[in-house]
C-alpha cells in the first residue's frame, strides 16, 4: 500500500533520488537505437503481406497470414527471454571478456534450448494447428507454417547478434546496414 510506503519512508527509511545518479543522456541513445531496431523489424514483418497482396490474389495473402501467424507468436517469447538476459550481457561487456563471452554463450544456449523444440513442434503439429485455428479452407498454409518454423530459430539468434552484440559494442552503423540488407 502507498500509505505503508509513506509511513515507512517517514519513520524508518529515507528514500531520496540523487541527481548525480539520474544521467539520462547515457541511456537515451541506446534506447532510441533499440526502438528504431524494433520499429524496422515491425515494418519489415508487415511488408511481406503487402508485397504478396500486390503480386498475388487476396486468398494467397490469407493463406500466408494463416501460416505465418503461429511462428510470429512464438518468436517474441524466445526474444523476450533474451531481453531479460540483456542487462547481464551489457554489464559484463564493460568488465572481463571471459565473463561477457560466458553470458553470450549462456544466452545463445537458452535460445537454442527453447527455439529448436518449439520449431520442431510447430513443424510436426502445423497441420493440426492450422486446421484447428484457421479451418480446412487454409490447409495450404501448412507449407508456409512449416517453412516459417525454421525462422523460430533464426530470428532470436539474429536478435542476439544484433541487439546484444553489435549494440553493446556500439556498432550501430553495422546494425542498421544489416537491417537494411534484410
């Protein structure tokens, strides 16, 4: 409760924010870079549907969307676990190289430990998932879903290489060049 926090602050603990610890300028650049990185990923993930809509008929866009939906639900789950480990990687990058390497390898192993079983599971169960959630009209989306199952492994690894290695070592121009090429 807020009243308990106020009482504890007055009676037992003094909570003060010191201005010297609130240096926002150091964090704004990296936060802006992460925001742009996520924005470009979001735009590029929606451009594929737009291009298919221009090249093919609308039913093909529906088949593609049905097939892509479940891999795109799984990828953020794995990437968010990597985001939780990002602070540990960032702190260790300023320290010893061995500690940084150990944290990156741990993050890589966690990604693979989660992504490979999820990709194999989606590959094997995609006919049942598509028919259950999209219906029998979208049976052709099974092929798209099986192809996109491999992306479940590749996208979190790319996120690790991009936002947790290039960004930590301030190689932002390389990060944007890679995003532009993809």
